[in-house]
């Protein structure tokens, strides 16, 4: 009985190999086990601790001896009255076609995680304005890692801070010169900090930009510290 287990999900492959060899004494060949050249001697043999043994061939096609064993003597392994389990995560189409005539082929592919869409800088400014420090930092790091420029992010945060200052000093969107939707969000955010707090936030962002231009630190690092401390 010859089983060939392939695919990228190594954990599932190992779990399946364990299930196939349950109740058998397992003799391993390959990395961490006996040489592949000795495997044929074990076909039909009895175990030291159990009358039933199973042979486990770990990635045989990655070595000359292993490839010789599996491809030249596959019929003998398939006709053995014991489980012969091959773990071969990567298998080319030519060898797959040869082995499919002799073995039970099982493929275990790891599920690909759906890629998260890149966040908008506006998601960051919303989190920042609401005081969500943790999410602000997470969104900031994701933007940076996906290629957003620190200057772009700084500009968006500065704009948000200025909107908060305007909202804290006015009673209507028209008076502030902002669109109603923008104004309502800025008004809620400025209520958390007050007029003085909003002004301090805006000043710090201006100061930060000047500091980075004067060699006082990298803007990316200064923004990260700012978000962790202030947002």
C-alpha cells in the first residue's frame, strides 16, 4: 500500500501520515531516519515492538537514493503488505503522473489568507481624531509598509488637526469653511480635546515637520512616536 502525500500544508500532511500509520511501528527513512537505500530490506519485515510496521519516506525525491527507491521500485512498494507513506510536499507533473499509476495520491494545500485591502489615510485620520491610539498606530504601520510616504500621512493628520481647531472655534460648517460631513466629525473630535488641546495638537504637528527638516529626527519615526503618545 503506497501513499504519496503532497502539498504546502505540512501540518495536515504530517497528521495524515500519523493517521495512516496508527497502530503500526513506524520506520522512518530520509532526514532524521535510516538511509533510503535500506528501505527495500524492510518491505515485509516485522517490527521490534510490533508485528506490524509502516515505512515513512520523508521527501525521497530530494535525494538520488530516494528518487531511485521511489521511481525504480515503486511497484514493489505499492504491492507491500504494509503502509508505505511518502511525504513529498513538492511534486512535479512528470513524477506525479508516474506515481499516480501506483499510489494513492493525496494533496494538502494550505489555504491562502485573503489579502487585506490597503487602508486609506482617511481611516488613519478618523482613528487619530477619535483618540483610538492602538488602531492609529496599526493603520500607520500598514500604510508605511505598503509604501505611503510619511509626508503624505503627516499632511493628512495636519489637515485633520486644523479642521479640529476650526470646529472648536465655530458653531457651523459654513462659519468654519468646511463641508458639513467634515465639520461634524471635526466637531466631535475637538470636543474631546477642547480648543486649547486641538491647537496644541496642530502646533505639535507643525513643529514636528520643522524638526525633521532641521535634522532633528526622521519624520517616519517622529510620527510613530506622536501617534502612540497623542492619538
